[in-house]
C-alpha cells in the first residue's frame, strides 16, 4: 500500500458517521406526546387492573425511550472563545429535552404507586405498628386501662367490618403482652379475609380509619414518662422508708435511709430518675460508699463520659470485668485529673491487663502521676511490675515517688520484691525507710 492510500484510509477513520439530529428531535417530540397520553391514562385509571395496564405501558415506553442515544456536542477548537462556550449546542438542547422526559416518566411511576391500594397488607402493617408501640413502652396503671379500652374499641370496628369475633386475649401476665396477642389475632383476621383493593375498598378504608383511631388512643394513653419524677418514685416505693412526711428534702432523707438499709435498687432508681445535679451527686456518693455490683453497668457508661465519681465507684465494686478495665484503661494516658481515679480503680479491681500501660507511666513528667501509677501497680500485685518499680525506687528524683514504689513492692509481697525494699533501711527518705522496715519483718507471699 502506498503512502497516499494509507493517508486516505486514516482520513476515513477520523470521519464520524453523521448523526441525524432532526430525526432524534422528532423522536423526542413523539415521546413527549406519549408521556402526555400516559398521564391521561393514569388519571383515568380507577381499578388495580387499570393501573396494571398503565404500568405495562410505562415499561414499554421506557424500553423504547432508552434506545435513544444523544450524541456529545463537538469539541470547540478555540477554547478561549467565551461567546461560543455560552451558546447551547443542538446536542445539549436535545439532552435537556431527554432529561425532562426522563424526569416526567419517573414522576409518573411515583404517582402510579401512590394511586395503588390501599391493601389489606397496609392494615396488617398498621396493626403490627400499634402492637409494637404497646409492647415497647412502659405504661402506668391508668395507661394499661386506657390501652385495654382502646383495643376493645378497635375490635368492635374490626369485627363489624369483617364479620369476625376477635376478643381480648388473656395470654401473658402483663397487659401489654395480652394486648399484643390480641392484635396478632386481629392481624390474622385481616389476612384471612383476603381483601381485594378494588372490591373491598370501603372495608379497607374503614379498617385503616379504625387503626388511625387506635394509634391516636395509644398516643393519648398515660406512659410512665408522663408522670412527674416525684410521682414516678412514689409509685416505685422510694419514699416508703420515710417515717416523717415533713422530712425535707424528702428525696435526700429517703436516699440516706436506702443506703443504710442497702437498698441498691432504690438508689439506682433515684440516680436514673432525678435530673438535678444535687441528687445525682448524693446518689453517686452513696454508691461509692457501698460499691454494689448492680451499679457496674451504669457506671461503665458514665465512666466513658470522663466521670471521676463513676471511676471511683468501679474501683470500689472491685470486679475486673473486661468492659470495666477497657473503660478505665482509656484514661491511663489522659490528663492528671482523670488519671488519678482511673489508676486507683484499675488497682482496686486488680486489672492485670493494665500492668504494662501503668508501668509506662512510671516515667511520666509529673511526679504525682508516677506516684499514682506505682501505687496502682502495687494494688494489682502482678510480679511483672517488680523490675520497673525497683528502677523507680533506685533512680527517681522525688522521694515521695520512691516511697510509693517501695509501698507497691511491699504490696506485691514476693521474696524478690521484699528483698529489694529491705535494702533501703538507711535511705535518706523516712517514708522509704519505713517501707524497708516493713519488708524486713513481713513474710514473703
């Protein structure tokens, strides 16, 4: 092949096949007319069968419409010509018309779905929703009575519309459980009726109106949270321990009595119910003095919010639960205000997983932090801490930190630990000497 022939072939390859923009324009105009016809058909549809026909027509329309391909606009050679860039090309104008048709068809599909139904399944869904609200809420005694009346009224409407005889169920001990079982039967009755969206439209509408009334009555029923705080506590028996109704404030006096009697559940109830900082502080102080295991879960959550009192309470509880240790270890490398209660609590629970991070704090810049870390390691009593504590005792510049390390080694109490401390009987610091004397007289663990 000659060079001229090759050049001609290259030129042919570079030429685009011409696109008939006018044909595309005419096709889009026809599709726009089709959309108007579909809108009219949808507006005239009265039954589910009519809607099925419109839906099929829309699907056919889409199959044909999506075959249209709008070409990209040609690239301009002079990119600096702003006037040309501002002009809309024929291809861009066609793309805009295409997008408008696409949007109109999407709206048609949405309108079609809105026009369908309602169905018997919608009634069942509403009944299940009401049942979920009943079982998922705590109600007062008055609220339970109001719910029974609401469900009973709903059953009257349901039975009249369906010709059924669903009655209140006695399944379950609690009222919400009984009403849940009742509404399950009501939903089954609706399903068994096999309601048709066209033939039974009035029945479905009546049932949906009945479920709306049921939801409204449930919303009006008295929830536990509707009560004032003092009334909630009164109903829970919080004030029953008071001998004198004139005790003021009664909450504080009742709290002191419950602490004295070891009524942890009542103290936790008060902690979770009161919204005053004053009462929360007194509840936490009571829990810190008692150290009850029942307080562990709420205190883990509160410790996660940087609360020092919660950390101290977890230490008093003294259980090396994984969640407890995880919550406290997060503060080992925090600021001193949080490190102090966290270190102490980790020591009190005997958190062996905290030995390494606490040992790293033995070289912290703050002497207080080094001292707290040493004492925490002593409380844990893990022998892995002997070597780093011995280094602190030998090398730390602060005598109080060295004294804490000596105390910690005595707490660990193995022969190795006691021997290390005993060597400091003539130390310059009196507190270190005192710990050395203890080590010399105490038997090894």
